[in-house]
């Protein structure tokens, strides 16, 4: 099978001809695979996909997102998750099964303006996404600095096995909560650390497609090699989640060339052609 | 009849081009920070900015379609875009161009991927010089790609027309007004499909065919510029060795 690695494509480009399975952001037409997004084309044993470099967030089941409560009805909250649909968080999910709209004051638990980390439990073409916060590490976010990046940059910001985000967190003494929808919440010991983390994140966002990005970030943060290589258990919610996920993944030695996220890909067993 | 000389004895047109020349085209991507995708195009003396928002929630909600996305286009000429002030209220012509632009872009966009959502395309003409609908479509398709909307192909657009009984490429403002025919064409270069074809003027069958062919040829030239702009913006100088060659090969195919 013909291997494609790191080929840059724009919509309409023919990636490959032949009987391959289209995976992500590609269409199959008359036995050719065509890209539908600007991005990096890759082939694996499952098929062909394009890792997009631009785009708004489209919700997906099991994504962990950070959302803002906009409103509540008598039975659910409406949550802005930075996507083309607003999500719903059912009141029963928060109060438990014996929730009664007459007894329980929803505004006391989550008021409009509050930020929550939540997992998308259902979403399809016909209905708006539904959220849950009934899991470890999900729920209301009490404090922190709010930051929005493009959701296509999230995998890069996390890095292979959380390498990038750990580098930033350790060097700046901050905790970074990451939602798959591109919303971040930063907390840290001091303002300088947060400001520096801000800068690093912006660098990742702007130069996501370039190689050797971890090194650039390290240069910005003045980190020496040894510090970053020591494993610590200092990782954020989504970060842990990421590491858990990536354990099922093949170990690719070259993290610099990994543009894909293991959270976002449908197939956890992807093959890195590099 | 006292007519301006549109093509002189050397075969040069009013702006010094030959009949097969395109005006200078320059596309810049990501010019607006607020928009999800944006592009500006300079097509000769045309200057156009395009902003794309979406896919996003549809307002008013009753416009939403259950099975696909709604595409909304707005073509607008700013009051200062022409030498006499243009009334900023949408004119009959602008409403029409908004509609044909939408129809030119729709086949390229995979609308069925975003049910119940909307994509908004705003095309603002800052300076007009004939052929602004083509320039607008070309810029809009690049802005859509910049916004990360799923697309089957880019849409390239270019006009051709008849001037002094000769079929010429890329009609400018004077040729549009004084010439005898103007034919804007939008084209999907990889799928080889025409998504817009209008004709203002009278052509014989053979002239018509020649005109379409010439316009498609122009579209392909515009496509190369669109492609280059996108690749430069997204991949910049990061083209690894061999990649440029690969791109060249793609072009040829």
C-alpha cells in the first residue's frame, strides 16, 4: 500500500487513487480520495484522513468540553460550548433523580455565566448535544483565566502523551484545563506564570503546523531538557484523560511529527508513518 | 459611431493587456480576526474583502433546515467603491449577485455535513472595476476554506467577453460598459464543473463556445493563485524537501 505521510492538502486535492477507506475530512469519488479541508493528509492501515488546520468546533460524543452556562429552563441548563449548537445539561444530571423543579433552585447550583467542564454524552444530526458533569473532575470551574483558541490546535497544544502541555505547566507553575472545543482555563501560583503560559499557548496556536514546536516553546519558557523529562504527576483533568487514552496508542518515538490527537481521532490505533 | 478604442492595432487593450491576459490577482488570507475565515482579493483594480462565519447557529431559527446547512451570501458595494457615490442600500443588482454567488458556492460546500446550522458569507466590495462578482466568488471560496468548512473543491471564477468582435479574457470596467458581451463563469477546477454562467450580450454559437473555454482557462489561472495563497498561509516556509515538487506534480495532474 502506498504510504502518505504529512502531505499538505487543500480542499479538492486528490490525495490518492485506488480502493482506500475514507476516514476523516475526505470524500471518495470514483475511486479517488479527495481532501475536503486544508490540512495534513495521512494514511494508516485503516484508511486515509486529513488532519485539519482550521475550522470551528463541531461537537463529538465523549469530548470533554468547557462551556459557559447561558440560561436555564425548568429542566435543563443551556450551555455555550463554542460550537454551532448550544448544549443542554439536564437538571437531573446535577441534582440526581429526585430533582423537582419546584423544590430545587437551579440558579443556586449553576448560574448564567458559570463555566463548567462537561462530557458530551449524546449528539447527532437531529438533536443538540447533551452534557453530563457526573464524572470525576467534571463540574463547575471555580476560578481561573479564560482563554479561547482554535479547536484544531488542541491536539497540538496537548502534544504526544501530553508532552507539550506538561512542559508549559511545569515551566510556568500553572494548571491548564483544556476543553476539546478550544476553551482553556488557566490557574497558577502567580500572574507572571499565567502570562507566560498565555504566551506559550499563543505560540502553539500560531505555529501549530511547524515542526520542532516543543523546542520553540521550551526556548520561550527557558526550560532545560532535564526538567521536562522528569515525570511528575502534575497534570490537569483533561491531561490525565489524555494520558489514559494514549496508553492504548502505539508509541511513536517522534513526537514532533504527531499532529493528531488521540482524543479526537476515531481510531485509537493509528499508525505513524514516520 | 464614436467608440473608445478597446483593442488597438497591436492587439493591446485599454490597460495594456493582450486578449488572453488576466489582470493581476492578489489574495490575502486571514485579514479579519473576528471572522472564522476571511480573505481579501485584489483583482486588477477590484478590491474586495470577504468574511465567512460558521457553521453557526441559525437566526431566525425557522430558517434552519433539518438535513443540511443554510448558506447565506451578501454581496455589497460600499458607497465609495465607484466614482459616483453608490447608495449603500442593497440594489436590485446586489440582491441578484448575492443569489448567484450563493448558487455558485453551494455545489462546492458539503452542506449536508452541518445540518441545522448556517454559514454566512459577506462580500464587501471596497473598489469596483468590472468582474467584481467573479473576484468575490474566488475570494469567498478561499475564505470558506480558511474557515475550515468541508468543501468538495475550491471555486475559481473569471469572466470572458466580446470586445470589438474578439473574444477576450477577464473583462474590465470599460470593456464591460463599451464591449458587446460579458460572461462571468465560476468553475470547480478539480471536479470540472461550471457553477455559474451568466451572459450579458449576444454571441453566436461558436463565439459562445470560445468564450466559455476562455473563461474556464481563466478560472484555472485564478485557481492556481488561490491555491498558492492558501498554501502560503497555512504551510508557509515549512514545505519540507520534496513537498514543493509534489505540489508541482499535483498542479500538473
